[in-house]
C-alpha cells in the first residue's frame, strides 16, 4: 500500500506557529510545550485541546477523501513525566476513534529526552542533548517498547516511527545504533508492523545500512520542504516547481534499496498568502509538481491537516476545500 497520508500535527505535541491561541498567555518567546507548561492552567488547556483539535468528523472527512493513513506525532512523556502533561489517556481515546472509523495510523515519536534537534517540534527549543547521554537513548527505546505493547492489538496500527528528525549534527553511527537497538526491541513485541526511520537529514547516507542488515518491514522517512533553505527564498513558483521535480530521481534512487516516504511536505514557501486567484493557481501548480515527483515512491504525508491560520500552505483541509490540492492527483 502506497501511503497517501496526512499528519495530525499540533495535537499531542504543541508548536506555537500552529496553535498560537494556546500560547497567548505564555511567556514571550515561548514556542514549545516545555515552556507552555509553565502556565498555571496548562493542564486544563491541554485537556481541552486534546479533545477538540481533531475530532471524529475530521477523521471521517479524511477517510471520505481517500486518505489511507494519518501520521500522529506523540511525545516521549506521554505516560507522565516531570512537568509534562500525561497524554496517554487522550491518545488512547484518539486511537480508538481512528480505529473505529477504519483509518490506518502511524505513531511518530516526535520528541525525546534531551531533545534530538533543538526545534520547537522537539518539545524544547534550543536544547540539543539527546545524543550526549546514553540514558536518553535508553529511555527513548523503553518508551517505544511501551508504546508498541500498549497499542499492539489495535487493528489499524500500521507503523511506528522511531524518532522524528534527529539532527544532522548527531554522528550517524549514534543514530544508526539507536535504530538497530530500537528495531530489535520492538521486534520482540511485533514481528510484522512497519518500523519507520527518519533519514536524519542525510537522505543518501543509508544504502549500506539497509543493504547489510536483516531488516523486515522498514521504511525510510525523508522530509522535503522548500521553505527553510535561504537559497530558495527568492524563487518564483516556476523555479519551485522545477526544484520539486528533482525529487523523482532522488526518491527512485533510494527506493532501489529501501521503501522511502516523504513523511512531511507542504505548500509552504516564501510567497504572500494565497488570497488572490492567481496566487491560488500558483500554489495549485506547486502542489501538482510535488505530487507528480513523489508519485513513484512508497508514499507521502502532508504537514499538516490543519493549523489555526486558515489561509496557509500548511493547512491541508483548507487547501483541499479551495481546490488547491487536487485529491485525484493526491491519491495517484
């Protein structure tokens, strides 16, 4: 099954840019869930958010569109840890709902103790010490095992991602050793479920790793954005489309030795908001170029289903409603 999927971002791991209203009383400059928890009513806010950000009607809409999987970012502290909110009960309810609707899901461990990238989406911005303490890596593997055991019998549990976006600055041997150990631990729980490994922003560094190991049902995840590279800031939409089309060869090369998905992509680029007809047409052109380039790999997962800002290249629901993402193309 080729994944034609959507991320449910901003649900169980907060990012300020996705849900700024939640952060309106947080301290200035707070962009992540760690500093969010410093608010007196943080737990109450999260309880409400987890019940309302994604509802059954959203999952039913996605399934009706033909989407065949949702990728769900979850935190390493889901069972309760320190200052953090215990999210496991809300995740239980969410997965029961998604399973009942009949939609497959990937559980993506989006944060790790010490933080694997220093990003807001890693749970604590500007902290990057995960790889410097073996205890952090051990804890991450323990959490992954607990997640696999807890949801092992949920019928639509398609895959588990070992860690989202470990930074390129981490020595590759540390990332690969973690992947091997986590894979081996999880295979004691389930022999068949897909295990997803992010490329650590080194898409072409994995051929020897995958061809010399006896893995089964593994997927390499790469993230392809054109909104963060300063060299692309001045690109016209035609240049963005041309650049996106280069993905075809890159992905085909990796597919020779391991199934690869684009686990995050979007229409976010450094252009004005698409509020005029010609700008909508431009973004539709950019969407088509990306979808065509990713068609032959093992799948793609849009980031994200929604954000609070309605008109955005990151808001899948609105982009589909506006006709900017053509679902016939999306599902090809």
